[in-house]
C-alpha cells in the first residue's frame, strides 16, 4: 500500500529579515503529494525542477511543526535532514 505525504511547498518568493520575525514575501504556495517510500533529497530537488519548472534548486528547508520562520526553519542538505523532517511530518 502506497502512503503519501502532503507537502505544502512555498516557492518563488524571498525571505524578508527586516523585522524581528522573518517573513516570506511574494511567493506561491502549492500542495504536492509525495510517496513516502521514495522521498529523498534528490526527489525534492527534482520536484523543483520538474514540477515547478525551475532550472535548478539551490536550497531547501522545512519548517518544524509548532515553530515559525524565526525559529523553525531547518535547511535540507542531505537525506539526513529529509528523514528528520519526515519524523515531524508523519
């Protein structure tokens, strides 16, 4: 049985650090279902290129539940962070 994780993807915008709590401005928000058996750093990179049509994805983050942009962003640099993020998301 295939299990999917619904990702809420914010992309195409910019972070504004001028206030005490950072804000994400002028981006798009989309929901994407990904198969838990195949989710990886490489698959997240491919999501940006194939699904969102970017030439490349330079950086990825996830936000830990019950946190905000000021204290909850975790940069994804490898499958280790992807697995840590999945622990929060499942």
